[in-house]
C-alpha cells in the first residue's frame, strides 16, 4: 500500500507498507519512505508517517534501516518508534541493520 504527497501536482514524497500474515495478526512492515531531495526538511516525511498511522490498523508496525541512516532514524524516533534489534552484517559485511517498531492496540 502507498500514500503519496504531492505539491503542485509533483510527487514530493511517498510512504509504502505491507501487511504481514493475516489481518487479524495486525503486523505491518513499513517498506519505504522517501522525500524528494528538493522537498526535504519540510516535515513531509513526518506528515506521510502520521497519515499512514491514521489510515492503518495494526498491533505492531516495524521497519528496518541501515545503522548509518541518521536522517531516517531521527524521523522514526520522532514518531515514537523504538529500536528493537540490531542485525549485525545483515545486508553488507561490517554494516548493521536496525529494526524499529511501534505497538498499539487496534
């Protein structure tokens, strides 16, 4: 699923997610959030994230990100996501992947 943020009919950013397992399990993986370079630092990522949270029902929402992706990590922490796990050398040797998650009752 996807939400798109447009400004003047141009895509300024988008966020995507997918349900994992059966709907009753309430498990959602956020697969991507991207804000186009010329629209960064305008809270578009925050707005997309908030819109997604209002739109979906879940028990647990999770995502993975590279340990050195500080801008994304700042957004996730701003949205009250918690660092749940560190996956050493997950995609690349010498680079850790981080798992962030947020829980709520549906």
